[in-house]
C-alpha cells in the first residue's frame, strides 16, 4: 500500500507553472481532494500534510529543496515514520510520455531525472513507485533543460491537468495496495483525441481566358491570281 505520496518540482513563483512542476500540481490536487492542507515543515525540508483515508494514515509531501535535492526531503520523512520505499509513490514529469497520458511503474532507473536520481541516492534503492505524468519531448536533446523549465502551451497544460484528474481516481486502489487495479485505472485512461485541423478555404480558380479567334493562313480573301 502507498503511505507517502510525493510530488516533485521546484520551489518559487518563477517555477510554479513550468513543466518540471507537474508533480507539485498532482499533490496539490490530491491535497484539495482529501481536504488535507499542505503546511511547511522544516524537519522534512518541504510542505507536508498528514491525513487519514480508508482507515490508513497517509502523508503528502512536496520537497522544497529544489529538484536535484528531492531525496533529502523524501528520506527524512520516510525514515522518521518508518515508511518503506515500496510504500512511497513519487509523482513526476516525464519527457517520454505525451501530455495527457500517465504511466505507473515500480522500480527501475532514474533515466536522468534529477529528482529521481537524488531519491535513489538518499533511499539507497530505486524500488519505489512512480507516477509519470507526460509532458512530451522537445524533439532535440539539447533543448530538454529549457523545455522542462518552460510553461506548457495552453492545450498541453489542459491535457496535463486532465490526466491529473483521471489518475487521482487510482488513489483509493493505491492506498489499499491494489496496485494492479491502480495500474489499470492509470493506463486505460486515454487522453482526449486532438481536434482535427480546420480545413483551409481553397482559393477560387481564376476563369480561363477566352481564346481570340484567328484566321488560318491562306484564307485571307483567297483571291485567284
């Protein structure tokens, strides 16, 4: 079962609406749904909520350490309350998933994600759950840093928010430890199909010019010599 829900992001108003903060958006939404307000707790280097759901005590956490030190916050809370790595769900932005889709997985590498990299190091293992919220890829590796630290387009932000709403429906199964059911809820949630492009009006063809009648050679009077 999941006892600790962690959302990853960067603190500060300049980062609030950037793609890298999708994990914060998810935990913010869960906080509202559970009516469990997040409050600053310096002991865990972040904002924290403790509540009860389905008869279980659960924790919500958003590290305020900046992304590349996320593990400092996660490990501090998990160790104090003796929460095992497999009882932790980390929600983060994912380049390899399109906006509007989400993937649930257990374990694996950090795949270059700086937040996961530090969590791996601080927990001493990668054996925790991740909910990967798609933000799409810029298409060029050299643009990745700029991409994650930029705001998504209005259409992409809407798609990400809709994926958050859908994946929150998996929370009861996550708390109950019904991970196959939770995975089914997350993975069968499909993003809305993109609207087809509007047909462009075709220009009206210009009328063909009227041919000018010409006389054939030899028909200019045909006078006999």
